[in-house]
């Protein structure tokens, strides 16, 4: 028996007659699949169509000679051949319209892809599955991994919330950790995709503010707007300039420095986006930081190494004037409070801060907690300018010394009334920082006084 064109040959007996037993036997599913594939491939080869993708157009393939064209015309005249091409096109179209979940993905594991119902970032390949949180939970995206961003991430995770951290460089490994330049609006959109709340904790080095501060803020706003998220932004007090009393949220902006002018522009950029309805924005402002493990603060590694070596800690301005210092742990807590509440958006808030006391007084508190006799020495303005010849950071620091040359006080009553909590007491902050310093610098633990006997 001859084989059907494009199909599988029928099995024959030695005499050439078809086996009636084999013909009556039910065809197995796998045999039918093989026959179908063979038929498609053979038919496609005869009409010049690839079985794996649709033809770009319905024209017959180009042939090299008139004789070949005549042969193709004769072959295409057969009804079974003419029906093969449209049938293959339908099959190929169906194959190409399969959903993304049916097709294998060749994306690298550190790129964002969209998956219904919520877009997420794929976790790094070496992150343990148990560290992944339910993707159905609201996503909190933290921009920045510096003095505050890392603390915000820890606090959010401690509350059982789903967190993604975005930082400039790929340092460290963990679930939902993304690296890139937020000034790239396309990256900003992908980095914040799926977010319910975005925390802008970014702060470039002083000497890069003119080039980076506003573009980074625009990236954060763009990402939050695209994601339909709310934005909680960390800010400072530079826009108020040289104060003549406690600074309040409604104090007029009177900057006396280039960085203060940039901060005025930054606040207007954010609040204008809120007024337009693009992004709900809450701005949280803090004074100079006090806390453990601070690279850019009066209470830096250099300060601790000096006082632990028996030398005076170096400070700016007048160390005996009252100066408000905000505990970094309260900064993170305030940002999370605003991000998890619906009441704070469209407004500026002063983060809870203890009553101002002199820098010298705070340094001596810290010394007592470390069992050291601590005092401070003033770094003069001219010395800062001289150091600025070699250090861009110190060069930019010179115009900010005014903050320690006048009483620098902060009114946080609005936040306390709205959210019901106050700043960490100074003694508790000092004890925590002293405990960190003992461990960080290898100091002996402070002995515990024995309980008195009755």
C-alpha cells in the first residue's frame, strides 16, 4: 500500500498487503501526535512554509528557474497541498499567541518582569526562598541605603511588611534588593513598580548636590507616580536659614546657603506634585543626626576614635549654644509612621526631637556612659576652608557652620499631637550609642552594679 502524501506509511505484510489486524487496532495518542507533526513538517516543506513560525506574507517562495516554478505550480495544484499552507499559518499563529507563562523566559534573574496580578522584582538567585514575603502584601520601596535608608528597611521588615530596597551600587545580597541610578527615569519606573509606598531617603554627597539632588528627587516622584504609590520624603532644615527662634513647619523659607536654596527648590518640586494630584507626598524634616554608626555627622567614627584615645572631639561653631539633635532611630520610625498612615500626606512634618541642649553637654553625657572624661574642641571656619582646598566635602561644609553659631531649636509639637509619640529620651539614646561604641571599638562592657541587700 502506498503512503499518503505527507503522512506516515502504513505497515505492510511481507507480501505487500496491508495488515488488517494493524489497521483495525486503535491508534495510540502518541502515534497520532507523531503523525500530525510529520504531516505538518512534510506539507510545510512542499509549499515552502516553515512549520515553526508564520510566513511573513502569502507569496510563494522565490525559485531559481522557470522549470522549478512550473514544478511548484503543479505541486500546488493538488488540493491537499493548497489546504496545507493556511492550516500551518493558523497553527503557527496559535503557537505565537501563547501566554508568557507558557513560553520559557530568557530574562536574567535580576531584571524586573511583569507578572499578574502584581509586578515584582525577581529575587536574587542566591536568596533563600524562606526570606521571600508574600507578593500579595503591599510593597514598601526604600530608595537609599545610607544612614537612614537601611534603618527604614529594618524597621519595615520587623513589622512584617514586604520591602524592596533600591541603592546606587550592587552591594550585599538579599531579597528584593535592586541597584541602579534613580535619575534614569526608566530605571526609576521599574525599581518602584508595584509599590504602595516609596520612601525617598537618598542624599548625595554635599559637593554633588547641584548635579544630583533634584534629578534624584524627580526619579523618585516619577517612579511613585507610575506605580500609583505614595511618597514619604526625608528632608533637613537648611531651607529655614539662620533661625531666630524654634523652627516650625510653617516657618518661611529664608535660606542663607546654596544648599538651602536647593532644598527650597526640592520642597517645592515635591509639594507641587502633591498639589497637582500626581503623587501624595509627605515630607519629614530632621535636625542633625545623633546615633550609632554615622559616617556623616558630628558623632562620626573620627569623633569616637579621638575621645576614646583621650583627645577632644572636634565640633563646629559654638559648642555651648543649644542645638537640636534628632535620634536616627526616631527618624526611621517617623518615616515608617507616615508611610503606614493616611493622615500625613500633602504636609510637612518635623520629626520628634529632644529639647535642644549644647553639643558640649551631649558629648559629656556620652563620655559618662563610656566611663570617659570627654570634652570638645572647635574646628574654626578658616581651618574648614583650608581643608576644603583638598576635600570637596569640607569645602561645602564651610557654609553650613552657621547652624552651630546660633541657637538651633526645633518645634515638633505638630507631629507629636498627630501621631501620639515623642522623641526618644536623651539618656536612652546615649545609652544605646554607648553600647554600640563599646562593641564597635572593643571596649569592656560597663559593669552592672550589684543589687543592694535589704
